[in-house]
C-alpha cells in the first residue's frame, strides 16, 4: 500500500501528468530498465524456474472442505510487524477454512507462525527469492483440506525496480457436497501501465470462466486508481462473479477484494484493529451448498 501511495504522490506532479498524457496512460508510471540493471536485479532477486513456482509448506489435515466456509484475505506485508503479526495472525486465522495471504514469506520468521496453525495446510507460489536465496516471497494459501491441484501463474509483465513478476496461486478443492471449489489467490501487478494490469487479469480469466464448479477469486489486486478498479469489477461481473461488499469501508485505497461465483457471501468484515500490516485484513463466510 505504501508503494501505491508513493505512485499517487508522483502523479500529482505536473511533469508526470504531462508524460502520462503523452503515453495515453492517465494514472500510471512505466520505467524502462536497461539490460545491466535487469541482470543486477535478477542476481539479488532471482525468480524460480518454471515448474518450481509452487511448493507445499505444510500438509492439510482433511480431504474435503466444508460446504460453509470461513475465509481470511490479507496482504501480510512480509511479516514485518513481527510479534504483533504473530498474535494478530493467530487471532485472524483461527477457525478459518481458507486463508489467502499476499506478500507471504517462507523464512525463519513466518514459516513457524504458519506451522503453529495446525488446522490448515499451506501452499505457496513463489514470486522471487530474497536474502541470497535463503528466503522467498509470494502468495500463500492455507486450507483445512489438501488441494486436488495447485498451479502458480506469473504475471505476463514484471514490475520495475526489482524486475520481478507478481504471482497468482490457483488451488482446487473437493467440497463435502461432492462439488469442487477453485481458489485463486492473487497479488496484482503494480507500478506498471494500466494495460499491463489488464493483461494480468485477462491472463486468469479463462481459468476463472472455464472451471466447472464454484470459484473464489481474492487478494491484493493493487487497484489503486479508478481505471484498474473499473476494469476489474466490470470484467468479473461479465464473468458471473459477485463482489463482497464491505460495510463501513473506510480504506483510503481499496486494494483488496473478494469475488465469488457459485457461493453466497455472508458476514463480510474489515478488521481495522490489526496493525501489523499496511493492509487491513478481510474476512467473510461463504455458503457453497
């Protein structure tokens, strides 16, 4: 979220306003990186090879999800809140059936925090490695049931500065009713043209439309300007999704969203009391009977 605020401040500058009009991208910034910078960035922030994006962090205890689900969606800010994060995460993830985390970390701090929540198993789609390859960051999905399949999807474009992609993690589950649920946990691409954001969403639409079952699509979409938000909501409405409406939504930037197809949305909450991340956690209940 801090990155999005930085971008908004930049775009108030008349020089940036003039540049973006010339490029026909009214709320965006794009940085062209030379080959030397790219090589240096990839040295410090390498990305996993194809086929090695997804990994199981801990196993799940069950084989099927309940038909009525409790869901957490939270950009956890790489666990930078440390001890506050440990406490808040435990309070928020307890008794959840699904936990969709963005900016999750597989490192010496967050892995033990995840493993303490033994009611859920955890699956990760790695975006890139940090700390000389000893840690990695990406999207992490927790579930009380083991996924039938798991797929990591890199964004078509890379973000500037670190020259890294964003990842979406798609996992499918058996419900106790016998039907299936697809869960797509996304961290939307940031600091790029709106057209690149649209490419990221369009990349996932065939999967979202084509799945024969119920679908949950949620995460940090980085919809920090009106063009991004309008495209996202319209595209998903056309695809048959309902958006979770957050009561008393006082967020300055509405970056995080929950979209559902085939399930009824209940009890949507925004947890402003949680202070260990720069994003407020979202929770909801889903009736997938």
